[in-house]
C-alpha cells in the first residue's frame, strides 16, 4: 500500500515535470497547474487516499507528497519565467522601431498671407472694443453709392469701375457699403470693423486685381473728433507695421468730410496705406442719425496692399495663384 502510493506520487512528479517543461503557452501552463495542484487535481486525489493509511505511514507519505508538490510548483514557476520572458522578447521584436525607415510626409498647413493680415487687423480692433460686421458682395446702387453721399455723376460710379449685374444690382466696389447696412440696423454708439471681398473693373496687372480685399472701420458716437480717428489709425498701423512715422494728408472721399489719406514711412519712402475721414453728415442723415448729436469716423484700406508692403511681394497675382512654393514661405 505504502510503496504503491509512493510510486504513484513519484510517477506523478515525473509526468508533471515533463508535461510542464514542454508547455508552450501560459494558458497551457495554467491548465497543467490546475490538473496537478488544483483542488480537484491529481495530487489531491492521491492524498485523499491517505485516509486509509496507518499512523506510522502517514507522515512518511505526507513528506513525500510535499516534496512532489514543491517540485511540481518549482517546475511551474520555472516554466512560467521562461514563457514570460519569451513573450516579452517577442513583443520587443515586433514593436522595434526601424529609425532608418523613410518618414511619412505630412504637409503642414499655413495661414494665407491675406488671411493673416485680416486676422491680425481684426484682433487689434476687437482689442479696442470693435465688433466684426459683414455685408454682402452683391449690393444695390443705394448701399454702395447713394447712401454714401456719392452723387450719380461721381466718377466712382463710372461704368468703367463698377461691375453691374443684369438686374441692375452691382458687385460692391468697397466695403463702405457695410457702414450703411450696419447703421440702418443698429443705434449709436457704433464700433465696427468689416473685412471682405470687393470688385472693380480694373485690368489685372502687377498691382491691380478685379477682386481684392478691404477692411472697413466705422465709429459713431457723441463727441467723436478727428483726434480719435488719428489715434485709432496710428495705434492700428503701428501694431501692424511697427513704430514708423505716419502722416495724414488731406484728400477727398464723398462719404467723409474732412477726408484724409494716411501715409506710412516705409524704407525711407512715403507709402499711401489707407483712406479715412469724419463721416459726412449726409451719410448720418441717410440712416436717420441726427448729425447734431452724433459724429463719427471711418477708414478703409486694401488688404493686398498691406500684404505686399509687409512681405515685399512684387506682384499681386502671387496672392491668388495658389503656388505652394510661394505660400510655404508664410
Ligand atoms: N472706400 C474707399 C475706397 O475704396 C476707402 C475709404 C476711404 C473708406 C475713406 C473709408 C473712408 O471708410 O473713410 O477707396
């Protein structure tokens, strides 16, 4: 009886060690552990038969059973270490980066220089309390000219300059139309900045385009004066171009009185960069504002011109060609 059980235990140990040594996955190893050492495992089954043993035999067999259990447990631990390190090795190999592989080209998007200027200008004016306003590119004669105190015989209304649509409407020649659109809807005080596309019947060359961009400025309040206009324009221009000399030169626009053009000293030369003036009382009247109570100033400038000066661009058409070699410089 004793030797029979002892033989069985030793046989179990041999068989177990061999099976464990050849286990090739951690799942298989766990199956073997359950099979040999688990609650319903083979070692347990053998030990349950110890119940019928005599008191002298029991400790001896118990000691053997313990060494068998330990041996099988050791085999399990050893094989687990082997399998786990193989697993880590395989993972390391499959996840190794080959730093000599060619990279994946990911083109980087950039802000178009015109949008860059528009963003910058809006930021500056919003910082001064202005709100961004917009109008439509197709306009009526009234908003583009008449309400802006531009009489029918004014040269700006010439068929040469304006794109007229078959229905009698037109493509706005400037963003000044947004002034009227906005004032009609709102009451003073007003502080708006309005960017947008404008259209002129110009022959396209290095400095002219039939479609270009303007930014319009309008402030209406009680007691606004030319000083406010000068300060605002100066802060804006110096934020964009740097701390350069600026001069206001008397000029004429139908919708402002007095009117001025602003020049900027750039690389030693005076460059004309924007038009501006005090809003003409006739314009205020056209939207029902009382010029005895309200005054205001307006200004407008071309975005392309700013971009060309700032970035030393020699031909306006480069701004529209979508040539990546050009655009990637910004
Ligand atoms: N609308 C003018 C243009 O297209 C620019 C301009 C001049 C706008 C004076 C203004 C202004 O608001 O006050 O040439």
